[in-house]
């Protein structure tokens, strides 16, 4: 039964990551008043959901699954659409978005587990 619940958690993390990845990838280029607020909101939102997945499940695979959903949406929107449009163009901001999202996913997935430190050093 535990394997079933873990697989279900991973599938839900993929779906949640896909939703946040799609929202961030679509909105990253919004620049009201000349400020990259869409980028900031998108990267903070994606990081926040990955941190929440990591804290709730305490599972690096679930974070990687959420990141997989985000990267899938980034890949989907980076290609040329049926009408010829591209959501993530080959521009400086597009490249920065792609690299920043990848860095956030990797950083949160490999962050050390602090619960082991607390058990090794009780106060």
C-alpha cells in the first residue's frame, strides 16, 4: 500500500508542477512599468510549490517529479506552436527563465535534509 501512495504522490507532484510551470512560463515575460515582475512572481511561485512538496512529503523524488512537470511545460511552450507562435523565445529573458527554473528545481531537490542534523546534534 505504501508504494501505491508514493506513486500517487509522484503523479500529483507532476500535475502540480505542470500547472505552476505552465503559469510561470506563460507569465514570466510580463514587465509592467519596465520591471520583470512576471519573472519574479513565476520563479518564486515555482520555488514555493517545490519547497512545499519537499516539506510535506520529505521525498526528493516527489520534488523531482514536480520539477519534471515544470520542465515539461517549459519544453512544450519553448517550441513553435501550430500558429507559429513561441511563448519562450530565444532571447536573454527566455534563456534566463529556462536556466533559473532548472537551477531552482535542482537546488531544492538536492538541498540537505535538516532533520538528520537535529537527530545527530540534540540540544
